[in-house]
């Protein structure tokens, strides 16, 4: 059955299937934003989750679609990019939901960073919000006090967060399991208390009037007028954060597909075995920890410019908890899982405002239920396929040999 | 007031705080010993204990009890029982299914449990989002030794704390239930084979842990005069830190760790030029240093993993 599916879907029918699937996925996600009624929305999500679970159960469909995607890679990428340009047009009437969508994409960046640590390498980090605070305050302070341009503040927010994560690295390296969780929680609380009580961060009042993003004279504070339609100024932020997210996702996906991904996975699965096989555990843990926190810091810096006002309540422990929940519920070590998890967990609490009071209670209960019944997340981790990595490695091994042979002939 | 007297005065305050931390830490250490998991929702059992005592206070007023010793006894016993019932219920529903799951899952489930308990209190208790005033039931007044003020309240709270610790010590070390708990903590498979009722032992662990946390919650209310629905989160982190400083799995260590943490906070606030808001930063810093240099705590057993 699998074979037939593969055969059919790699022809022109496959193009249709690929584009159709992309469109369905896209509009299913957009429907979350567009549907007004709360119960309709819940129904949609229940159906969506059921379909996801079904897809995981029937291997034929999945491999068939996978084959179609690999056969029509260019078309799939172009189709996805075109679809991703649409949200500001679809949400032209509701700037607020565009803002929520921007937030969700921002969390994708942060959670991809966290996923590198937690999902790929198995390093617990419950201080995500604290690292976000480093990025946000760096960007805020540099643009307010030193008047740095936007590209510099974003870059600085990212790098300073990376530097600060080195401070925490020795405790992170020395501890494991519950103790590592405690170290990061303690760090999270320390950072929030310090930010509240130190003067240059503005204390509990926070930083106000952080300038909006401006790139080489192009201000993000103006609406985009396309003649037939005027997009809200948030459209600028959407396209920019989308670009950042795509870059970060590509970096993460490349890491996952490379030997680095395999190396850190061995650290996650069995540290002792990894060390006996010559994996430089401390080195890779440092690289991944700093890189992950850089992404978290980048999203923090973007956040500061997006809302223009940051204060300690934006970076409390609950935020770290949301980030970890996204990684676990979306699916560990899985870029697509993180994307889905961010959109659901950031958007739903906003959509569930009609049950205002009970929001957090339901959030807590859902978290428990999901973890008990689907501990591997919505898109579970798939065992890695080493085939192409191995062929690449083999060709690398044979290439120098061929060169040597050529050298001998010349000599 | 001389420097030495100030240290004594601050130590008394630290001891009050430390006693509450210690009682919360006992729960962490018990759960870790028996179930091998950290219950991050435990801080919210502490908070629940305080609120259940307020519910009992209302009940006492309906029954016509005045602000006297009987009211206090009703509050303690009622709150301990109700909190324990909630704890056992949640443990059966949510914690036991994830007992063997990876640590990250149990961690998130217990954090989610904490959120659920906290939000339930906020929603169900009348005006639960506001701080609630706790009745003054302990005799007021004070006496001085030299220049050191000691309030009667302090002595009573200390006495209740010590009594609780002694009772816990007795239960763990001298009763059949206690030996079952210790047996499961050492080796649950072997304990089951020897006829220990595993499920009942878990229930009992949560009963003891939650009841002791409830006592801490009531003491907190009596000492500070008010409680709030969200005070459990930070208490959970402190209780966990205290049990780690003392050595996870060791009940006596948890008590030492709790008192150390309390003393550290108050003495740091008094002695170091960092401002009283930053006392917790100092305390957490010490915790992190502790984890680097003595990850097994003061009284913890030594384990190692080598290649």
C-alpha cells in the first residue's frame, strides 16, 4: 500500500497533494485566529488534534506525503512561502489577532532555542523567561540610552544573552536532573528579583518608550499602503519576525540533520555512553546552551521593540513554564512540533478569554491531562534516519583517498 | 543595641521563617524518598493549608466558638485533614500515573497541579484573589532579654514547629507506617515483595507531607497575619532548595536545610549592604553554590557516576 501511495504521489498528482495539504494546514491554523465563537474553535481544535493522532497511526499516508514533498521540494517551498505572506491580509480587520500571531511566531524562535537544549541535548532549562529578559533589557537599554540602531540592538540582545548564559554554565554542567531544574529555577527567581530592585532597569516600573524597529530609514511604525488595501503597521513586524523565525528554524533543522544533532542526541540518551565513545560532552553542552539562549535572547530583544514597554512581570517563572510546555506538548527535538505548540499555546489562552476567570485553571488541567495521556507531544519524535548522513560520511572518507591516489600518479 | 544582640534578634526572626521552610521541605524530601519525584505543587499545599484553616475559622464562628484555644485546635486539625485529602486525591489522579515517566514529565505535571490548586483557591474562596486577613489567635505581648525582643507568638510558633518535627520523626522511625515508608524509599520492589502495601504507603506519604505543609501554612498565617493564593509558588521553590541543601531524601536534613535557609535570608538582609529585597538573591546564590560543590547536601548520601 505504501509503495502504491509513493508511486502515485510522486507524479503531477503529488504537486496537487502537496499544495492541498499546505493550504489545509495553513487555513486550519488561520481559522484559530479567524473563528469568533469559542465553542466552534474548541471543536476545530479537537478535530485537528484527532486528525493529527490518526495521521500518526496510519503510516501509509505519512510516507506517501513525505515522498511527494521530497519529489516536489521547490513547489512545496514556494507554496509555503506564498501562504505565509497571507496572514496580514486575512487579519486586516483585526490588528489584535495579528499581534497575537506575531507573539506566537516570536515564541517559536525562543522555543526552538529551548528545544536545542531541552529536546535535542536533554539539558533542562527552566529559566527561559530570565534569558528572554536579558535580551529584552539589553535591546531596550541600548536603544533608549545609547541610541543604537535596531539591527545593532537585536544583535546585541542576542549576543549579551549568550554571554550571560556562560555565567550559569558551570552550575548547569555540574548538576543533573532535579538539581539542574532547581539551579535554573533559582536563577530565574534571582534574575526577576534583581531586575525589580536594580535602578538602571527601571525597577518595577520597567522601561518605557522603547523605540519601534527602524531599518535603514524604513520605519516599522507606519501602515503598509498597497493601493487596494492598507495593512496595519503590525504587518511589518509580522514579516520581520517571520523572516527571523525561518532563519532560526533552518539553522535548527540543519543542526538536527547534521552530525552535531546526532552527537548531542547521544548526550541526551546516555551521557556515560557518549563520553566513553569520545563525545566531548562539556564542549557540546556549552555550544548548545549558549546557542539556544542566543535564540531566546533574540526573541526577547524583538519583544522589547514590539511592545515598547517591558517590566519584570513580563519575565516571571510562569513564562518559562509556558516555554517548556510548548516544547514538551509540541514534541521534543522536532522543529514542526515546536511551531505547532507555540501557535496553540500562545493563541489559545487569548482565544479562551470568554472563559476569562477559568483560563489558568483549564490551562493547568489540560497540561496534566496531555502529559499523562500523550507524554510524547502532538508531533512525536521520530527515530532519526541516518542513511543520508552515512552516505555523506562515506563519500567524505573516499574523497581524500581518491585525491591521494591522484597525487601519487602525478608524482 | 549592640551588634551581637542584633544578630540574636535577626536569628530569632530567621528561625521563625526557617521553621516554616523546614516544614515545607519535609514534604519534598518524603516524596522524593518514596516516589523519586519532586512535587513542585507542594508549595500550593502549604497555601491550601492556610486557606483551609480560614474555612475552619468560618465554621468555628458558625458553631459559636470564640477566638480561643478550641478554635485554634479546630483550625489545625480541620485544615490538616482537608489538605491531606486534597493531596491524596491529586496524587492518585495525577502524580501516580507519571511516577515512572521521565523526570521532565513529572516535573511539568506537578507544576500543572500547583497551578490547578492555586487557581481553584482563587476562584472558589470568596474574593480569593485578594490577600486574606488571618485572625490573631495567639496571645500577644513580649518580653526582653537585654535588648532582644521576644514575642510570645514566636515561642508558641517555635514550639508547634518543634512538636510537629518530633511527631514526624516518631511516625517515620517508630511506627509500622513509617517503616513501610522507609522500606519503599530504599527499594520499592523489595518492599512490595515483603508485603508492603505500595499504594497505601504512597497515600500515607502524601498525608504526612500535606498535613505538615498545612501546619506550615497556618503558622505563616498566624505569624504574618495574612495569606494570599499565590504565596505557594515561591514557597515551593524555597522548600525544594531547603531539602536539597539538607540532602534530598533525608528528613532531618530537610529541617536543617529549612532553618539554614531562613537564617541565611534574615542575616543576609541585616548584615550585607544589598537591601532587604535582595536577600533572596543571596540565598538562591548560596543554593546554586551548594549544588556545585556539595550536590548531595549536608546530610545526603554520596552517589557517584564514573566512566
